[in-house]
């Protein structure tokens, strides 16, 4: 995965993964208008944003406010990122999709450890690259949401130094409990799809088993201080 691009998305729009492509039933390559099913107002908790677009806007503001506070320690940043990741991204859905067909081959124990390592990998990678943040801002442009489908929120990241903005689109899935990001498209490229290819390569290079990937992830997370 191009972690630089993924980290920018997380830093400004947060939150990244993986994350996190149409993870599950639909192919992430379909970066066209996909929308989220919106429940009647009376069925939605008060804290739930009124739309997927509002959800992304609120998430970006919360991430910027919480994670760029002066004097925050590395340990605090890890804790905050874990919280934002869990609240705003469907890490379980993303992680399963990224593992692809190997998810079905994994044992229950391997699946549990994989999802934990997957989340830790995203978190530690983000924290390690925090010093790359240089004031980029996320501007939400529009969203497309058709009843019964996922929503696609279009945004762009602008750098203080100028230059062409970076196109970042968010695939959001929702229900009566709220919204979750299930994929991020940077310049049209699915970050989940990119991560899936990377993990597949790691598995093939390490005996063709999930155990091989877990071993690599354990070492990587430990090396980065997770």
C-alpha cells in the first residue's frame, strides 16, 4: 500500500487502513455512486449524523481537533487513533475483505489474531508517520446516496504549499446505528484493494498460509513499537 497516501487520508479525514473497496459483497473497483440505506429519523439515535456527507465532515473535524493537539504523547495518540478507527471504520469488514479467499481458509484463532494485528498495523503505521502531517485540509465536495446501497462521499485534500488537490472518495455504509467507512479511494485507487494485493503477495511469499502473514504482521507491529 502507498502508506503516504493512506496516512494523509487518515490524518485529515480519519481516519488509516485500510484499511479499510466494497468490502464484502460488492467489488471495491466500483467507485461509482453507491449509497447507504438511511433509516427514518425516529429510528436513528440522536448522535448519528443525518447523512454520510455529514459523517465524513464531522469525522475530519474530530480527527484534526483530537490528533493534532500540541503536547500530545505517542501513547495518547495511539489510544485516540484506536478510538477514532473503531468508531468510524468497519475494521472487521475491511479486514475480512482484504484477506480475501484466505479468510475462509483461516482457523478461528487465526482470524481473531489477524483482525487484532490488522488494526494494530494500521494504528502503528499511522502514528509512525504522524510527523508527515503538514496542515493538509479535507474539503468535502458532494455525496451520492441511493436507497439500499452504500454512499460515496467525494472530497479532496489541499496542501498548504499549494499544488493540485488530491482526490479522496469515501465509501460509507450505514444503518440505524450510524455510519462506517468501508473503503477509501485515493485518486481513484482503492486503498483496500491495494492492501489486499499486498497481503496476498506476503502470503504467497510465506508458504501460502495465513500463518505466514500473521508472522510477518507480528514482527512488523513489534518492530514499530506496537
